[in-house]
């Protein structure tokens, strides 16, 4: 007897299925390395590997890839030309731009984010470097799994075995416990973000208006060169002074300071002033710059006068720093799951009960403006 097919797939089975990945890379050696590394993780399956963008566009629909790793420099059709064509074939596909770290590639990668790419990854400059870099291998696998979960409408981390209890569809996420926002108006706003962060920063900061005049510190997970370009872009969008932070600066009202790639951004008391410090300490949560050290230092330097915002990003960087801010009397706002590219960082803070508000991206700027006016509701 034929049993009727289920009308809806079991969400647990969806969470167990490996992420379907297409690799688009002109180097046969690199394609082979990426394939072996990704398929060594049971949560990932490489369904197609091609040498140029034209083949990727032609084969995307048939292979049903959920994540595409897209090289920038390729013959026939390069990554930037292929990106909109891939999204036209499947608007839901998550695209990770892949390139070596050069100023040109950094500019192209950030442009690709504005055109719909979800993230980027910087390859070591040589094949030997790619082969030996455990950090790059870890970053590649984690980005693919986080974006694969996002492509399915699952919370970051939901691709773990179902027995872990990590399954969390958007519509089933429990309402987080919220904290009361402090009464005092903040003297500084600190923002942490990762995957999807550059796009989110543009949308958030572009809506703050000229009357919000406290300093703004940003840690976005990015390598060197990328952060300088990001600062230039934010300056054009916001019409505010925006720069990579420099050790010894006193944060000025209305100025945006970006953590330089490869360094943490800290703040410390010196006499009666707070000064910025660019720190070359070890990575935290596999990140440098990382959000946790910035938040911890701000909790110490500003106490209850800091307001932190955590936007879209994979992992849980920022959670323990947020705890330090809350313990010092400050407050945290996080982006909600439906508007996040990946609800890892904001989700970790919300689930820990550390947030005063969990908001769609478009509602965060009005909330910040209200808080600066002393409105808490």
C-alpha cells in the first residue's frame, strides 16, 4: 500500500540534512581543498564545483545549492558579474565572496555585499598558505553552516544533531526575557556585528539623524584594509566624521570610530578622560577585532553610561562583554532574528536575558533616538 506523502518536511530532518554548497573557483587545487575540508564536516555537502561564474549560473538551479562560495577573479565570468545572475536564478541562495586580501579585492567584496552577497572570506595569498591555515579552514566551515541554517530559516547552530536541542525555526523561537533600560541617557554608543553587518550598519547609522551627537564605536569582524574602506563608506552615507580608531584619541561627540582590522578597539580611563586604545592582543572567539574586549573595556570606562547594540552576525562574540555592560548598569539592544542575515551574536545575547530590546533593524535607530531623549518605553 502506498502511503501519502507528508505535506510538510519534518523540521528535525531539515536540520539534519547537510548544507548544499557550490564552489566557484578557477584554481583546481583550491576547489579540491575546499571540497575536502567542507565534506570532512558531516553538516556540509559539496554538490557542485566549477571553474567560472558562467558555469555557476548555468548549473545553480539543477544542483540546488543553498550556499555558493564565489571567487572574485576568474576567467569567462568573474565573481562580481556572476553575483546578480546567481541571485536572479535563486534569490534565496547565500553567496560568500572569496578572494585574497588586497585593496582591490576588499573594495570589490564590500561592493558585492551591497549587491546581495551575504558574506566574504579572505584566502591566504598562496596555495601553501591556504593549505596550512587552520583559522581559514575553521572560518570557511562555520560561515557555510551558519548561512546554510539561515537559508532554511533556522537559527544559527541549528544544523547540529537534533538531540542537542538546537533546532529553532524563526516562527518557534521563544520570546526572550528583556531587561529594563537604565534611566540615564548614554554617553557613548557601541555597536558589534559580523555577517551581514556592513549592510546593517549603513541602514542603521544612515537613520540616526544629526541630533544624535554621542561618540559611536564599532567593532565589525573584518580584516585589515576592509575596515578602512568601511569607514570611508560610512562617512559618505552618514555625513558624520568616521575613521579607524587610533590609540590615544579622546572620543568626540558625533564621531564614528571603527576598530581597525586585525586589532581590538578598547577604551580606558586616563585621568578625567576616556581614551581609545588599539590593542594587538590575541583573537577572542576566533575574531580580531572582537566585540567582547571592546564591550568589557567600555563597561569599565563608562559604567552605566554606555549603550550597546549588537547586529547580525555568526557565533556568540559580544555575549560576555554584554554581560559586563549590564552588570555595570548599561544596556543592550539587539537586532531580531527575521531581519538578521545570521542570528548568532544577537541571538546569544537575547537568549541570555541580557537585552533591553530585540528589534527589527529598521526600528533600532528610532529606539536609540528615543533613549537619547530619555524615553525608555
